[in-house]
């Protein structure tokens, strides 16, 4: 009798990508080193974690929050909680609920604005949560938000406004610009014309402008049956769209660039009539082949001449870039990225063994090596002093050899030095997406 081998599980259901189905909690965690006494708050990260144990693609997993509470030099708890979305446990493709705004998986990012903590996914409305990781419900700004909202809104450090967009519409107009005041009220919902539906995961802001990324990761519904309905088609061209922050569709100026894919911008700012944007650029992209990874690039948009200069900043692969929240849209000197592994792996994305601190003015990079078998996560900067890099960088990491997860805190000014503190976790924390530090009220 011939035996038949069971098909291998897809990458997002294997190893440390595999979901941890149960909600877990551990108190008074073991700490190596010393937690700074000026860190009092909760680090909350979300990521895809299918409650059923299975999903057709990583992007469709249910949002699970992992939180670390730091208080008075102690690691009070680590806990994991599902965002209690309307579609929790559902396959959005099989259920027919893909695109319904209240069925967001809330599995991509955590952002705090106007007194609310939002768990975000670009396919629907945000879900409000609290510092205990409890779900409060959908946030649609009193019914005024009639589109989805990106998982990567930007909060202006000078005005307190939140700028965002949606690309979730399946018919024209494919993009909408969203502006929310510092008071938490929706101020603007503006349709933006682009010729076709593309994946627009992130964008950038400056003091006076927003920058849209119209890149050739193109929607094709026929691909949905294979698990993910987007494909890189460079012949479609690539553009950056610059619009005043209170502008309209008629004000958008489009600047052609070389075809590429960008999942995450690092920052943008204005300088002498130009806009300078940094982001992780991939030469191509595939939903099921991860050999292409991002590298830090700089685009300089000359608003007078209408030209764009494109240049690679470094040849180290890196993504998930962040800056100090107090210099978003301004001339930030320092950026923090997660290293991506080598040229990537064809079968699965590979988070690297280091975190990277860039001097965005000079291009110099200082790596923090995590360990030969340790893989990192998105670096989040928390400012505690006056200087731009006076503070700490924190993230979850995973040791593949021991199959244990840790939470590391680095001194941003001594970035390549040993961690200030390493918090040892009892539970495995799967590789996830994005998170943020929420100070205790």
C-alpha cells in the first residue's frame, strides 16, 4: 500500500509564524538587567493569529494583541488577547464578508490618538481597545467614516491631527484621504483618483503635504482563489502623489518614479522647496515568493522642476522603519529599522538577526546584533529625554534554538551595546506586525 505524504503547512502556520490559539497571561516576569524607572506604560503589538488555527494567507489571520505592562521598574504582566472583531474566527473569503467595514481583522498596527487606542487593519474600520487589551468596539467617527482606514495613519506632532487614507474600495474612486482633528473628530474624507486598484499599504506626511504611493502591486480578483488578489505588474508604472494636507483631489501632483514596491515608509520632510522621503524599497514583490526584501532608499521630489531623484541609502536589507513620534513629518535625524534576512527566503519571509539605527542625514548605520538564532521585530522608539534619540527602543524577539520569546529594551544612544533589559516570557510570541508604546495615564 502506497503511503501519501501530508502536504506541508504553509509558512504562516509553521514555526514561530504559527498561531498561539489560546489567550494567555503571566504576571511578574523575570527580567535580566534593569527596566528603566521612567518607562511606565504598556507596549501593545498586534499581528495575524487565526483563532481557528488556519488561514489561507497570513494577512487574513485574526488580530491578536500581545501586551507588556512596565511599571516602577517591574514587568507586571505579559498577556495575549484577541481583538473581538465581528469576524473573529471567520475566513473572510469563505464567509463572503471580505470588504465589510466592521469585519476588519485589526491585525496590523496599534496607534493612539485623541485619547483612544486603535487596532488597525486596512480592510475595514479601526477597533478601539484599552491598555488592558480589552476590545471597546469599532471606531468610525460617529458614522462619518464610510470607508476603511489604513493601518499606517500618521499623527502630526505639531497639530495633533491624524492623516490617513483608504484603498479598500473595489470600484472607483479607489483611494480616499482621511483627516481627523486633534479632538478626534473627522474633518475630511476626500476621494482621490487613481486609474486602478493597487495595494497602498503606507504613505507619508510632511508639515504641509501628504504623499500617496501609487505603485504597481495591482488588484486582480481572479487571483483571490490562490489566496491573495494582488500581483506586481511593473508595466503599470509607479507614481508619488503630493497633496496639501487640507487639499483636494484637484490639488494632487503626480511624480513618476521607477517601478517598485513599498510596504513601509520611514519618514518624509520638506527642505528648500523639495520633499525628501525615506522608505524600504523592493525591486519587485510576490505574495508567495519572498526572495525580494526591502532596502532603505531616499526620494527627493523637486516641487519646482517636477523631477524626482531616487537613491539607495544602504545595501543592508531592512524594513518596518520608524522614527521618534515627535519628528514624524519633520527633518528626523534618526530612523530605526528591523533587519531582513539576506536576500530573503523564497518560501517564507525572514525577520533578521539585528535591529538597525540609521543617521538619516549621513546614511550611517549602527546595528544591534540580537543573536545568531534570534530574530527581531519592529523597533519602537520611546522618548524619555530632550534629545531626538534620548530614550529606548523596544520589541519582541524570538530565539529559534530554544523556541522562547523575549522582550528587549535598548538604550537608543548606546544602540550597539547590550540591552538595558531583557524580559523573559513564558509564552511563545509569534512573529507579528506593528505595535506602539502607550504611557500610563
